[in-house]
C-alpha cells in the first residue's frame, strides 16, 4: 500500500509541472475504463466533459481524469492526455479510431509564477506518460504546484495550498482513495482539532486573519471571482452505476465543508469526480462515508505537504519559523 489513490486497483497517476510558470497538471488513468460521476458545488468551475457524466447520458465509462492549473487555459492539458491514450489504443471504439473519454477540471494558479505559462497539451501528454502505480509526494506537485489558499481578504494574504492523496481499506476488500488539489479561497482547518493550518495570514505580523470573520465584518470578499477552487478525484474498487457515483461525489463534498472555511462560494469552482473500477457492490452510504473521510485526509495532506514558493508561506515554513522561536 502506498497510502495514495493508486492503491485502488486499475488506477495510475502521473504529474507534470513547469517551474517557471509555477503550474502543473495531474492525470489519473483508468485504461480498462471506470464508471464515473461528478458533483460541481462551487459557482466558478472550469470543467470539460462533465455533461457526459450525467446518469441520463450515453457514455458509461471514462478512461482518465485530468486536473490542472492555468484556469480555463489549463483545459488544454486534457487534449494531450487523450492523444496519449489514443496511442495506447484506449477509448470508446468509434470505428475509425478509439476516442478516450477524459473529463477534467482546472484551478486558478496564476498569482505566482509566470501567468502566461499554463498547462498545455504537451504537459498533459507528459503527465499521462508518467502515470504509474506507486508513491508520490504531497504538496507542490502536479495540479497543486501553484495552488494557494486563504485569499478571501485579498491574494496578498494567501498561503500555499497543494495536492494531496490518501487511501483507506474498508470491509470485504474495499479500497477507497482520493487525490485533491487544494486552491480554496477559504482557510484550511484540521477537522480533528479545528486548528487553522493554512489560510489568510499577515506575513509581516504573523497574524491569522480568519476568512469567515473577515467576511462577517466586511460583508464581501476581496478575492477575485474564478481565482480559486478545490478539485479532486475519489476512486474505489467498487461496482457503481453512474447515479451512485454522482451521489458519492455529492457526499464526498462534505469533506470540503469540514476542512475549508468558507467553502463552495461564488469564487470557488469546487468539483469532485468519483470512479468505480470494481465488480463488487457495497452500500452507497458506506462508500460515501469512506469517500468523505479519505478526501478530508487528502486535503490535509496536500496542505501540510506544501512548501514555500517565492514569498508565499506554507504550513511547513511556518512550522520551521515556530521551531526557530518566531511567533506564529
């Protein structure tokens, strides 16, 4: 077990980044196909192929999911993933070729790095080519490379977000894993303690601003619309219908409500995909509970694994300051 989403049978993960642009993408491949559902809870999403996942529509399986930075520009990365899978002979047989179904979601990470460098089709291709089963780091990687959180009082108070993954083993051989890129407008709190681990913070004074209190005091946000979002994927070796996958995606959004304050705002595009790769059925409520739990773990892992970039502080950099005697 690697403690990440690749513990789920049939799931591979690959990442690619651009150090100058401080952006990247993360790709999940399910080359044998997987039933997929999605729930879009934020009001400023950037997505592709999500309509195909509606239970009333024809497509029954997907072959990958692409998560990327670059805002709407980053949707280009999905084209590279499709080209890679087509080369491997993976996709829906359309007679003249096989067409890979690769839904995707993007986040806005243009505040740091070169805003004119975004995930491209080439980056998506490289991430897909890198996809494998095995360990990978949490934090500044893939779609979470340029992610930030705590922007409600203005981007100048933000801290580093990141990409995190986790997995859980349930009853009767069930394995549930999640991978989440955390780029929320709100603050991130550890659900077990209620402690803020990353969020709006005055870097000069080291004082937490508390985004919910700021919203109550000012009546509005100082963040820009569409410049935030938390996007992720939950996978499990369970047999699901598209309707069940959608319901589990809705339940998994509860994890965001337990860790992000405020969440699902007009400034976020929070999107969760759910993949079912197996043949055994389980209670939807049971799977939904585990999915929520593993998404919580992935969110915290992504934020705690992030490191400082440029002048944007991170959970780890603040902990290092604390050890050095500075006041948090």
